C-alpha cells in the first residue's frame, strides 16, 4: 500500500477525461487499495483516480461511521436518476470549502467490483451524492463547476494563494 498525492484545484490534470478500465487485474486492485489508503489518511469519504493523477475510471468510497466498509466501483455508469436533493459538498481536491450542490436524489448505477464482476447498485441521500460527485471527477468535472462563476473564481484565487504559501 502507498499513499498517493491528491491534486488540488485548479490543477489542470483534474480536468482530464478518465479512460475505462479494460481488465480488472492486480494492478487495478493495487491502485484502488492505494486510493482507499489515501482517502482514509485525508479523512475523505470518496476519491476518484483522476484526483491522484491516474486517468482511469476507478472510484472508491466509504460512508460507514467507522470507516471500515470500503467500496470500489470500476467503470461506474449511472443508468437512472430520480428527483433532486440539495446538500453541502466538499472535496479532497478543494480542501476547506463546502458548498451546496443540487444532485439527483436517487440513482441506479452499474460498475465492475474489485473482482471484475458487473454489478447494479441503488443509492439515495449521501451515497447518491458521493457517487455522482466521484463520477464527475472521472469526466474532469468538479463540484465548484456547479457554483456561480463569481464564487468559483473566489475559491480558485484563495486556493492559488494557499498553494503559493505552501511552496
Ligand atoms: Ni471530490
């Protein structure tokens, strides 16, 4: 296992479109394990491969209170959306910022699990939010894209300042 570096907004690599995983093998499982370790280390509940500079369609998450129920979704695709919900979102690539975003309330999605088996899942509330947020990452999209241009610009400027201070 290894900790990976999480890219921070506005890093251009966060805008890359991730490629589908051709085969779920040990190398892919290793990436997923490393992503989970990185997510736990940063106290996140979800992470997409794009955020660690790997342009493959892999997302990991853990919404359990004890953070002991890791989930891996490979090549995830939403097949059904129902209703809308408004909730506060944050992101390990935009640390320190939490904003309200509108998402589908209930979704159905398909993905390969860590064994490479195609599965169908249903989720609502936070689980639905998290899956939509992480799949957005695989398409180069961030939660700040849902905010007004003014708000997004403010966050971007503050993030750039923070980065300079951390040199
Ligand atoms: Ni995120």
